[in-house]
C-alpha cells in the first residue's frame, strides 16, 4: 500500500491551548487528508494536552496517531520517535505551539518534486512578537545549496525533509543536548541533500511566541548548554566540509550568531565561571576562525572574536554592555575617519593599553549610503540630474562625489564631475540628528555628445551611478531607486540631433530595482514602438477622397527642424508622396494625417509611417471599404483596396472603364 506524501511530526509538551490550532492547521491542508499522516508524541504533559489529543484522535482516527512517553526534557526524543514511525515520502517537523498556512504542505511537496530537492524551507512568519528568520526568504529559490544561499542561517527543523535522505544517513536528533540539537540534525541534512528549495512567496509556518514564554528555545539559558553543543557543530563542519570558501560560509553563521548569544549569557554568569566559559568558547571556535575570514565579518564580530581569542574577559563584558545599549538606542556608533578608512568608535579603539588592531573597527565597507534623486530628465542631448548622496556617519567635508556612466556589457565607464550643493537639514530624520551632511547635494548636466572624454557616448545601456566621496572615502551606488515623487521612472524616448545625425536616447529605470539607465541606440527601447497607428484606416468624414490615418507619437522629445512625421506612399515605379499632420502631435502624442488620393497617379500604392529613418508599416485597408470616386480631367477615377495585397496596406488608383460601367448599368 502506498504511504502518505507527508508525515507531520509534532512533539507536544504542555502545549495547551496552542495544540488545537496546530493540529487543525494540518488537518485542513489543501494537499488533502489522504496525502497526510499526523504523528503526535505527548512528552509527559501535565496540562490537559493528553485529553485534547484523545479528543482529536477521535475526530481524525485515520489521520492522527498519538504516542505517549514520560517527559524526556526536550524535543529530540519525541521527534525521533515520530520519525521512527513515519511512513510518508516527506516529513515535516511542527512544534505544537506553531501552525501552518493552508497551502503550505501542498506547495512545499510540489516544489520538492518539481526540482528533485531533499529539503524545502517554507517562509516563516513571526506571531505574537516572535521574530522569524528573513534573510533566506527574499525570493523563491527552486534549487540551491548551503554554500550559495542564506539557508544555513536557519537551522530549526521546521522544514520539509525527504525521508529517504534522513534514513539513508541515519539522521536523528541527539538526545543528550537541551539546546542546539536541531543544528546537529538540520546541518547534516543540508550538507547531504541533493538540493534545497526555498519557498518564499507563501507564508508556510507561523512561528508563535507563547504568552507564558514557554517555547523551549526561549526557556533554555546559560552558557553550559551552548558550550556543550557548539564544539559538536564545529566538528560536524570540519568533518563534512573541506577548508575553503564553503567552510568559511558556514563558519560565518556560528562565529556571529552563536558567539554573540553565548557571550550574552556569559555576562550573566558568576565571575568564577566566566573565565572557564570564555576559555572553552575560545577553544571551540579556534578551528573555524582564521584571519582570511575577517572580510566576511562585521567589525563588531571581528572585535568580539579578537577579544575571545585573547581571553580578554573584562573587555568582552564591557562590549556586551555596549551592544545592549546600542540596541536600545536610536543613534548609530560614530566613526573616526583616518587615511581613507572609517573606524567605528567601539570600546577600546586605539587604546594603547589594549593594542587592538584597527582592522577590528574598520567599517568602511559597511557604511550605509543615503541617496535621493530630485531631478532626472533629458533636454536635447543633455541629461540633467540632481539630488543628494552621502555616507552615513561621515560628515560632508572634502566632498569628491562624481557621476559614473558605465556601459553594461563592455564595462566601459566614464566619470564626470558634479556641482556640489548645500543640503541643510540632510540626515535630521535619523540618528536623532546627531550627524550633519550639509554639502551632500549634487547637480550634473551630461551632454551625451561629449561625455566620453570629449566624444559621444556609444550605443549601449549606460547605467548611472554616483561615486559618493567625503574625507577620502568613496562608495559607489546606483541611483534612482530613491527619488522624489515628481521624478518619473517611466521610460522616456527622445530623438536627438547630433553631429552624427539623429540618435535615439531613452532614460528609464530598471526593473525591479528602479535605477536610472540611459539606452542609447535602441538596445531596449525603440523609436518605432513610440509610433502607433490607431484602428482601421478610413475615408475622412468631411472629405470622401482623403484617407485619414490617426495615431500617437509618444516620443518624449523630437528636435525642431528634424524630419517630420509623415505617411509616405510609394508605387513601386519610383513614385513617392508624403503627407504630414496638419500640426505637430498634440499633448499625449495624438495626430491625424490625411492623404488626398485624388492627387495620386494611377497605380498600386503601398506605404508606411515614417519619422526620419524610422518607419512603421501602415495597416491593411478594410476589405469591405467602399471605393472613393472622383473625376480627373472630366474622366472618372477610383481608389480602393488593391486585390491580392497579402495583408499589408495596398491602395489601387485606377481609371473607371466606361464601357464596362455602361454595360453593368444596362444589365442592371
């Protein structure tokens, strides 16, 4: 008999009243009850959990199986028991406090099957004030791994696992740990998985903070339980991942998250225990941390690790207090700018008694960049830009900001000067106004005919950036994503007059980031797409021998004196006529062009809408369009859709055959 698709394993200990919603959320999954089994292990509850499980088992006798055991002191043993009895292709571990979104399991199973992956992370949402991990849920990832994503930053087991993976590697939760047991289960599962999927587009798991703060991860404190599991996690990494960038990527997580959390607990320990705990911590992380890893770490993490390595307990305790105050405050740490570097004024900066290297304080690469565009438009061949840009916490002295144009494919770039302008009050809305940036403004007028070191910019996509500089520090940032409400990000195509002739230039913002780019030479935005004829061609209501063409020209700019918009007809024999709108296109681009067919020589005329060298085919004439009739030198002529035109515009201008016309009348 084929087993279920998913076995949902719930470890329950004194889980009321949360348990009811938890189980109900599983029974209502859109994947269907025939694809599910629920295995709940009551870990010696004393609060009514057992009675509620009996009630639920009566409601869902074929769906829910209940196991009971004496309290084990943690979730490992009940999860293992559930796993031993699971029959599903996949298993999902669900805490009794939490609950699922209705489509969670259906979507996660589909993602695993479609991509051949062994683990699926469904988006987690905090509830009741509980924080949930976010960095790995920026977007859906059909197939990834621990080394090229952020999935390793969530090591809780509330995920979908292919059961065959778990059984093949005999993965179970260690039962001798009160904390960190999930890392020693999920970590190896990640590393052995054929692939990992991330479902970020649907809220799969609601991670609940209990009102009684009874979540086990919130209750387990102290350094001892953390110092017991951390060395085992380090060993797991050393045994499974060779030295190099991959190992460093995983080490980063433990050298930041675990070390910071452990030091927070260490600060509350008795002094007699702190030295021993610090020594054990230093020994535990020593195999993972090397100087080459520092570039991946924040300055605060580098400082922390330096103090741990050198067993500087008093300094660490001061740093923990500093971090707590920093987290409560609203003002970012000031920086010391020296020789093109920004050093955070964390405790003991350049204290000769401690001799801590400046590298532990270097936040140059971490400086936030603030920028906003208040003007962005083309006037003829000149791009006008204005706005402001500054480096967070670096006062705008000795400003060296430049505009950077970089062609996307060739990477050719040109740096252009800007005019620095005053920005009184800039930065007042953050850091309680502690920092001022009164020379952060910029204005630039870039002529595309001279921007390439005196020559014209070539065809291509020219991304626009600012190289924001002050006090010897420079950071480059793309601009446009933050702009004033009256600065449009809509693509605006211009035809401009240059020494080389007419050129097409479009100023637009990229999707999805919204940064400005110049498209020169119609790489993405064509002039022809801005020329449109509306509906069918018709005879003008007030002039039955004039063809009327209506449409829109939505170019943002077209130089005076340049070739006009025309309907041009040719007869294939060298004859050609052109007609333009009676007036330039109105606001919004609407135009009307009339062609008096009575002035056309005899023949079959084909045509197009032209603007200089750009053209758009004219639409075909309606087959049932009545002919236009007139007299030329007293002899009758007519114009009508040409037969056998092949679907394009074709107008036949001909003489009326008088003999045939008379014969038709006689027969009539």
